[in-house]
C-alpha cells in the first residue's frame, strides 16, 4: 500500500552520529548496490575546480574569461544534462558566474530548463535544492550559431570573511548536441567564445583534490525492503555519498572524467586527488517498502545523521521538504509511522546533498524512537 509522508520531523535524538552509535552497538551497516538500471537520465556536468576563484599577480581572475578560460565545457545532446557548480569568490571583488549554451548546428536547437537553483553563503546552502524542486520549466529555441545564457549570477566580494561561497544547479533537456560552458568573469565584454577549460594543476595548493569534468547519470533510483522482524534484531543502516572503502555503496558514486585530461576520478582510486567524489546535487529517489510481518501494529522511525566535516542533506516528499544545514555529529529523527499488523507500506521520497562540506550522510530505520 502506497503511503504519503505528509510531515518531515526534525527531532534531535543524539548529540552524536549514527556511525558513533553503530560502533558502540556493533550493528552491521548495509551496503547498498546501485545497478546500471538504478542510474538514470543523462550527463552530470560537475564543476568544482578551481574551488577558490582568485586573482593572479596582475589582478586578473586566474580561471576567468578575462584570462581566456572557462571552468568547464562539454558537448552534449540530445537528452538531459545536469550542470552543477560550486566555488568561492576569493578575488576581493564582485564577479559574475554563468552557464552558457551554444548551438553550432545548422538547424535550431530546443533547450529546456527543467530545474534551477542558486545561492551564495554557507547559511543558504540548501536554497538551490528548494528552488530545484520548485522550478517552472522554461524553453528556448536557439538558432543555428546562436546562444542562450541559462544562468547569470553576480557574486559579491567577501561575504564570508575573505571569500564568498556560491553554488548552483541547472538541469537542461536539449534536442541535439550543444556546447555547454560554465564561465567566471568580471565583465561580460571580455568573453570571446574561444575560452578553454582552466588546466588542472599538480599540487593541493592549486585545488587539485577538487574536480571539473563530467559523469554519466545524475539521477539514482533505489528500492529498499525492510521487515519489522529484522528490525527487532538490528536497526537498518546505510550511507549515501561516502567515498571511502568502509562505507561505500556499490555503484553509487559517479566517476568524473576530468576535463582537458585523460584522467577519471573514481572512488576506487588510491590517488587521493582522484577519489574525492560525493554525488553533490545527484537526485536520489528512494522507495522504501516496510513490511510489518508481526501480529501487532509497530511504529517505525527514520533517522538522518551527519559527519565531523558537516553535510547539507535535503529530503523531499510529496507534500513536505526539509533540510539540515551544516549537520555534523548529530542524529535527527525525520520519519515515524505506525504500521498495522501483517501490512506493507510503501514510502517514496527524494534526497539530495547540497554543496559544501563532506557529503557522507548516515541513514537509519529503527523500532526505537531514540535509537537506543
């Protein structure tokens, strides 16, 4: 029986993470497997390098159009592409950031904006996800050799001390191959259309552990089956967005082909500059089937927990949405439902990890309202 989650709770039950509870309880974590059929839709255009957008010694933005660079550029179509970008404005000046589409075909290309979101500042980290789920579709026919700015935003200087963090997400559907470019610039008149992706450096000081490029599939769907009789013996735990071997799911994290190189970042890489993946802005659609296989009604609870480096998870149901900004080593109860005896309830919800911090997030299902 399908059941709507009408209310997302926000009850702190532990001043520690699920991982800490797991360690003390000795409960085994579930390792989820995402198959190729669980990965849907098209390209993930991932843009995070360089993370800190700075000036050079002449006061010109290093990775800026004024210096002949863009931050990412991919050709894609037909189909859907999700453009994700996350940077910090460290120039000390106001700047602009944009997502540009160019149609080099001999016929017009139709481009639709399906989802869109943008924000500046750590305190507004979840805002793009709220906007993403509340976007009115826009459509534009781009003539041959024509272009369209699908996003242009001004980034203020030093809103968070010495820099301003910002990130955004745009989901496009294109009718034929187009060139999609992300630009940082101070004056739009500096753009020539010949910019190339800023080259990957060779040291951590050059943001080498962050990535720009593309991956295949930005939309994951997963079904989880839980029996109440199993919860009587052990809570059900799993991670999302964890890249290390001890908590990594199978097939979850999207490998990134690094623009301008023949390198591919994968979670299995032993090179720490090529395994820092986390599926920021990936859309997860979870279906959870909870079967009460007992002869009395049982109440089941759902929890979410962060990590020491903070994360910014967002959960959306048919009628509610909730974020936990800068969630660290705390555990929050967000779900509870009493299920009649010998009944299966099916719940559906979407999940997305907003930018900033480390993406690893812990999830748990239990018969205890406090995970005791």
